[in-house]
């Protein structure tokens, strides 16, 4: 806590904060830091949550070196402000302490959300907080989408997703796991049952193929599929990961942690061109 306060005190409180400008969702970083310095952690947490219900997750998985951290004025001649650590502390405190109340007078409009990944969860929070009747349809057994099934535990602890799931329930959202829209429950059926709108957040689960000979062989696997359940794969003692993005690094690190003795990453360009963040590399 003291170290975070020291970090907050280093902030220059810029009038035109580049950290906020380079954040894809314009997180009010100076305002949050000021509230944190004033010990207004609950208000800071509410501010972060209202701006982004997944702030606790973004504080962990966002490429900060390209966004807030990478554009901090402090970083020009020294060490940039590690705002994401402050954000994570505040956001987790907020999730652990806040108690949402289910609205007493829900609107008549019923909204269906297909998919409980980042987009589905965010829109569910927004609509549920506005008193809409929200039902989330998730094809897998737990909510989270790519956050749960595509990012390894060592990068994103899944208990955060469980806490977010709990908060959705508190707000009155209904969740139907193991329910895929299409084969049995169709979109037409949802409209027949009174849903006024449907949000489609199905995710990007189809892997990017190389379209080269050999991709169908038994010793070739797609990273996005591997990361869903690495325990069911028998990779042997030596593997090669083709690519140098964050997903490739996640696959490589997961394989190493799963007992593969030699893991190599094959990339067509130089180290300086790798798209994965430096922390991942």
C-alpha cells in the first residue's frame, strides 16, 4: 500500500494527460490517482467501474507499455508511473466490498446477450444497471469467454472472473450456461419469447490458419484451441510455436509449465518486430 502511495505521489497530474488519451477507453487516470492519494478508494473504485466494469482485468492483461505506461511523461527521462498496479489494487478492493442490489422495478424490456466474454459481460453490467431484464446465454459451463478459456491462469487468476460473475447475479442478470444459440434455441425463438433486443458477442474462437501443407496432421495444434484445455494435449518433449504475438507467448509459456522440455518460438522477423509485449517475451 505504501509503495502504491509513493507511486501515486510521483504522478505529475498533467493537464492534458497522455496516459488517458492513449487508453482505448479513456480511463480517468489523474482523477483516480488523486482520489487514491486522498484515501477515497471506494469512490475511485466506483469511478473505474463505471468507466469500465472490467477494470480489474484490464489492469492485468492490457498492453500497458503501449498505452498508459508507454505514454507517461515521467517515462521520457525516467521511470513511468505504474498506474495499472494502482488500478488493480483499487478495482479488486471495489469488487470485494461492493454489494449491488437487484432492482425492485425492472423495465419490461428483456435483453438477450449471446456470449459472456469481455463484450458480453460489459454490456450485461451496463444494461442490468439501467434496470433491464438481462439474460446471458453462454455455450460453455462458466462465464468469461476468452478471459477464462484463452488466457492462462498464471496471467489472469480465474477467481477474478468468479467475482465478476457473482456481481452480475447481484444485479439481477440471469445466466444460462452450456446454452448455444442456434442449434436448438434460435434467434427467432428468442424474439418469440419476448426479447426486445439481442447482443451477439460470440467471440473469435476460430484459429488463424497458415494454409500450408501439414496443418491437419496429428502433431499440429492451434494455440487458441490448446489454451482452452492444455491438460488434454500430449505435446511430447520438444515443440515449436509459430508466431510471436501474446497468444503465441501464452502457448509457449503454458507448454513449458506443462512439462515440455524444449520450447521454441519461430518468427519471420526480428526480435524488435515481435508483437507480444515485452513482459510476455
